C-alpha cells in the first residue's frame, strides 16, 4: 500500500488544527513501462506556508547496502534507470500557499526486460530558513520493462540482536534472483518459559531489489534476562510463508542463540499450469492434470498436498496446513512422485463438490521436497459453481486527525457474497455532499482480488489544503456494471483548521 | 463542476474496457494448458477474480503512482503525500573564550504517518566557521530516537537511540515498521545535539555543522 501522510513540525509551530510545511506526492514510483516508450513521472508539491519554497531535485543511481539497506549513491549499478531521464536535475520555486508540479520526462531505451531503479532526491528549503541540518526525501523509482522473472528467495529464521543497548528482532531476506518483489513479516515474541506473548510486530510492502539482502527490523525495547521464542511469518509478493521460529537467551553479558540459525530457499519444483480454474455444476466431479517439474540438478521425491487457502487483510494468500473444508473435496494422485533432474511427472487432481455448493471455492496445492530447508512451491485453484452472488461491503474503521484536521480514513472491504471479485476503487471529496473538489487515489490491496469471505484493510488520505467547510468523502468500489459498494464519510474542516501558514525559525 | 452524476457516469464508461479484459482472461483460460476443463466466458457483468489472476508475484504490487504517457494528463492525485516542516538546527553561536563545557539542545519533531518509514543520517560534517574547517574548536555529538506521541506529550520509545559525533553520525538510522506506528499515527523524532568545545574555541563566532536526515518509505 502506498498511502502516506507524513508531517513534521517543530513544537513551536505545531498547528493545533492542521498541516503545515509542505506535502509531496507520491512517495514512490512502481510503474510498468515499455521499451522505447516516452513517459513523464510527476511529483506534486504543495507549499502550505507563507514563505517561498525552493525545491532542488536530482535523479541519481542508487544501490543498497546488504542487510541495512542504507542507500549508496555515486555508483553505476547495472539496473540503473537514472540516465533515462532527460532532465535529471531540477530547481523549482513553489510560491507561498501554492502547488508545484515537478515533471521528470524520460525515454525508456530499447532494453532487455527486467526491473530498473533509481532514486529521486528532493531537498526542500523554505525562504528565510537558516537551518543547516535539513530533511531530504528519497523517492524510489522502480520501473518494470516487459515480463518479469520470478524472484528466488532465501528466508532466514528471525534473530534477536542488541543495537545500542536495545534489543531488536531482525528477519532476514535474500534475493539472489533477477526478480523484484515486496516483502513483509509478522513477528511474535514470547517468553519461552511461560509462553507469554510479549509483543507482536509487523511490517509490509518493503522493496526487495534483485541481488540484494535485507533485514526487516523490529524494535522490542529492553528485555529482561531469560529465554525468548521468536516466531516470524514472512511474506513476499502476495504470498505468506510458513512460520519460522528461533530461541534466544538474554543474559547480563548479552544475547546468545539457543537454537541454530536456519536458512530456507524456495523449492526448485514448479507446476504447469500455474493455476487451476474449473467451472462445474454443484455435486459434480472433475479432474485436472498438473505437471510437476524438477528444475534442480539432483533427483528428489516430491510430496503433493492439497490445502485450504485464505486471504489476509493485506491481500496476501496463505496456503494452510490442513485440507480444504466445507463443500469441496480435492485430492492429489499420486501424493508423492520421484523426479530426476529436469524431469516432469503428471499428478491428477480430483475435485468434487456437494450438491448444495454455490459460488466460488478456492484451494491451494503445494509441492515440497524432502529437504526441510526448501519452501514448497504453491499454486492456487478456483472452482466456479452456479448460484454465485456478488456482494461487497465497505465499513469505516477510523478517522485520524492532526488537531481538528482530518487527514486519514481507514476502512475495510468485505466480500460478503460467495463470488471472487476484483473491484475498481474510486474516491472523491464532495463539497456539501454534491460538488467534487478532489479525486483521491485508492490503493489497490494485494493483487486487487478479494476471495469470498475475506476482509481487506485499506485507507485513503485527504488533501492537506481543504478549505473550512462541510464535506463528504465518497469511496466507491465498482464490482460490476451496476454494482457498487459505497462508503460516505462526512468530514468537517473547522474554520481554524486550515493549514498553519507560517514556519518556525531555525535555532 | 460536474456533480456526483458525472462521477457515476464516468465509472460506467470504464465498464467496456474492463469487460473486454475479462473476456480475454476467459479465452485464455479456455486455450490454456488446462484444456480439459473448459471455462465459458462470463456473461454476467461482474468484475470477477480467478486463480489465473492470483499471482504470488504481481509486477506492480501495491503502488500505482502517477505517470504521464505521451500527452495524457495525470490522474487525480491526493492519495499519497508527504509533508515536512521544520528545522533540525545546526548552528551554534559561541560567546566567551574557549571552554570544555558543552551545551545540549533537543529538537522534537512531530511526525504523522501511516506508512513504514526509514530515517537515515547523511552528509553530516565537522564544525565550520566562516566556511573554514574548525574541528579543532570542538565537535557535535548527535543522537536520534523515535517516540510515540507528540512533542507536547512524548510517549514510549519506538526505536533504540542511535548516535555519533560529527561525520561519524552518518549512516545512523532506524526503521519505523508498519506495526509500530501508533493508532493515531503520531510519533516524535528527537534529534539531540551536544556541542563539545575545546580550548581552541573562540568566542563571538558562529560554528556551523550541516547534515541531512533522509526520509524514505523504501
């Protein structure tokens, strides 16, 4: 999800009512482009002050240090796209209480398919601000040319480390492949002796570039002496992986491992086709043939398992550890195949449903080797039955405010029907509930699809420069020609709620 | 300015292109390697989602930032923003003659976010006076930490403190993970500066150090 509002203010200039300073949008570019194509990336800067704002912008090659992911500038990385920009440097004045559009035209060269990246460094400086320590926005530009290779990941067990006298958990990811993905993790910290949960932590939507290594870091504060159990559930793309656990001892002298660090790799086994889609009547029986391919250089025994499939609130799919339940029975035959290097085997997937089944049913199929350090390959299956009822519901969960100024609306999208849907989201701010004054971008969660029974979490940000008045924020998810889920959120910008006009002065 | 009716009409006009994509998906399903179980094209005008669309490795993932192709105008923005005001200081005016005393100043900077953020110190320098290096006169020790709450009401620390002296502060930083963001989205960044003077420091001078705090959602 790429929605953020990020405001910083000195105590002396904290606006009790609203935002101040400047806003910049977007915070990251991840775009599909075509070889030979001309395009323009555009940054929008809103100056909320009464001082002129000078924006200095530079597009630069970037690499990332292993594990810390600190950016390194000045190199010439192989996947650089900074030289695609025809005006890689820009200086622009944004007048007080005005908006500036910073255009970055580029020409994509005729280049081989893959992912290319660079970073836009934006240095804002308000007139009359004597500060010598300043913020700099670093906006990643990630451009996908043509079809993308599939990532090949290595996932490590979580680690408990000491950083500046404070314990923190690190969840390691390695991407030795040419494929790009985003990663996340949910982490649980327990006291090993009692099983008491000390805390749960999560992070998501972090970039993992090809050929890089990265830790996701979670600060846990100071821990007392004892043994601790850490369980991490990593995520990459829209796939959740099985939990990984590690134990650590915390003593006066430091932290020591109570269990070995392990690294897991994605299985070299693949399926063909990469998904199963079947339409059948209720009570019917069907079968499909899956080809299982051993892409490794060693013979292996492959175990095929049919499992329940669920979808998390961030849109990720999770293949469970038990067979699907309900009106669906799916079996694999054979359940184990012996495969020499480069060889393919056929597995029959038998599907049957009960007579009262309706709508869409889902399941996962996994193929794992006997190597316990390999993560099984997974594909998703979808059975379509008559009697599907499409229904989406939107529910407001929260409104966040800065002072009296509302800036964030959180909401849930629930698929309360029995069909799998891929809606198109829209949002507008309507003045007096009638006149549109702003179109808002609604993030697409996961791959954009919602399984029956799933609930996704989403949010939108409101423009920082709404004038005082009464508005209605209309959020719509269109999931058919005449099918809309609608959420109307009334908001009020109080008379004192407009952005604070004056910046603080430097010390 | 068009009213809500226009809004609805605009949505409807998107239907035809969307449905042709759906038809393509259905045709692909029919002609795909899983030919034993044919799936007739969906006739209902419903935006359905199927397993062939449920890739574990979507190319664009979640972000769909504005991009202008050819002469097309950008789509409406406003969903993604970052704003900043503030100063982190950097200048010390010294009166009196050189001393070994130190003075500390804390900047508490309010941040409101609903995204994971990374903070990183970069380009921090030694002391300068009038454009000339003045590291013999002293140094500045920095410390940075993130807390829940606001500058007026600082809450529990969300990260450990990181620090360093002069340019040794560079590459110090931390991440605010998505799960660590307080429910109201409000956190405080503390940047502390401690000036350590030597006997070579001269009064009536303005000593300056510069640096950058990088902010990224990376």
